[in-house]
C-alpha cells in the first residue's frame, strides 16, 4: 500500500490545506484534501515536484510504502 505523508509534512512546514491547494493550483481545497486523505489513484509529477519544493522534501520523504493492499 502506498501512502503520501502529506499531513505530517504539511503541518511540519506550517502550511494549511488551503495554502497547499493554492500552491498546487487546485481550484478548490477538495482536490488537495483528496491527495492528503488518500482518496486518489495517483499523483501527477508536476504536483509531486511542487509538493517537494514547498515542503522541502524528496519524493522518498513524501511517499510511504507498506506491504499489503489498501482496504476498499
């Protein structure tokens, strides 16, 4: 199972979900929240790049892998 550690890294950077949505160019906060809550099937590379730049991290810091499947 692959998870994004967005909430943890966002809070550490002192950013709100709204600020992150704006920085990533989402039209509403819902798009960002879907990423943060894992309600998406993937992430675009341009969003991944923006997240890493904004949160001062690498993709390896952002992405967490655990064996097993996500519960549907």
